[in-house]
């Protein structure tokens, strides 16, 4: 990924690679400053639904690095309240549509722009088949609120060079797969 405009394609390609390899999506957070990527991080393993701590650990690195744009991809399931049957049926399984959700927060404006992209898919013979993407607008989820707060209040969380390096190391030690882009690496203290 070379610039912010590539983030949706990058996260979709990474999700597809994960789906082909394991059948699941490894959540990924991308942090950018303007158009320049700072880092991409695949979240450490967590219990189902317990994504809050892993996200906070990475946001605590993104904010002092000066990230004003964030994108997070997650796997999930979607359904409509108009569905004629309950979407999870004992003995039959989960009937909800599998999706990849990409949450985007752009803090380069006075008010952060929040967007959610929903990508329905099926896996057929080991190949991911994407359906038409949906852009339902920003959700009121905790995830979007956390991303918006992080880009709008990024200057409020400062770190010394040693503190920045310690948080990056902490993320790696906890199990995040952290990949610093050249712009992010340049903001880290020399070791």
C-alpha cells in the first residue's frame, strides 16, 4: 500500500488472502498521516467480540505517531430484520451473510469523516466470490466512534521517543503483527 487511496483495495486483498488460507479474516488496522501510510497491523488473537483491548493497544501507537486517517477491517455476519426466519437456527447453522467490514475515519478535515464499507462474500471451491459492495454510511458503533476520536484527538496523546518505541514493542510482544511503513519508521526513534 503506497497511499491512503489504496487502503480499501489493500484491506480487501488481505482479507481475501486470509479467507483463502484459513476461512477467517484477521482484523487489520492501517494508520496514515495524510496520504502516507504509517503502519499496518494485524490484531493479536482475542476472544470472540473482545476486540476493544487489541484496538486500544494499536490506537495508543497510532495517535502519538500523528495518524489522521485510520482504517480497520473485520470479518462478520450481516442480516436484515426483514428476514423471514431467525438467522441462526439450531441444527441448521448460521444463515447470516458473511461479510468483510472496513471502517474508515478521515480526520484531515475539521470534523472527521466516517464511512463503513460492507463486502458480502461466499467461498466456493476455495475461492472468494465477492458480491456487490454496500456503503450504508457511518454506523454508530463503538469501533467508528473510537476511530473518529483517535483521529480528532490524536494531538492529545503524546509520547516521548522512548515511549513511542516502548508502545510499538509492547504491541509486538502482545502478539500484534506490526509493519511500519517508511513514514512511520521515520517517526520512531533511532535504535
